[in-house]
C-alpha cells in the first residue's frame, strides 16, 4: 500500500493518470477538484473520500481559489502486472475550469 500526503496550491493539479490497482483520495484540508475521463468535475472537501477503479484515467488538484491537501492511497503492482501508475497528458485549462458538477459544502 502506498500512501502520500499531497498538498496543492490554488489552481495546481496533476496530469491525467491511471493506477493499475486503482486509487483512493481522502481530502484532509481545503477544497479540491477531481474528474474521471469522460465524467464530470466534482468538488471535494475535507472528509470526502473518492475511489477510482483500476485503470480509470483521472486527475485531481486544488480549486482555483483554495489550497487542498489529500491522502493518496493505492496498492503497488503484483509481479507481472505492469506499471504502477501510467501518466498521460496535462489537464487543459478548459478541462480544469469546467464547472464542478457537485458542491459538497
């Protein structure tokens, strides 16, 4: 099991990526955004936990005007399973600024 504390400055986000065994994100501070490929942008807040299944392309980061901290948790690959994480293209400004579909305030 891999667990990282990740802190994002306002507007910061990672690139599109997928984990061979999925990933769970648990927000501890601030306001963030998360999106799965083809899905809606969802606003996330402290206490929210989001799971992306194995192989699902997604991105996450801070909202434009907030810092955000989350725990990122995923299992490493089993022998012969392939790369732990596959990284794709950068999230475009258009993708990032799509209106959050859900406000969990």
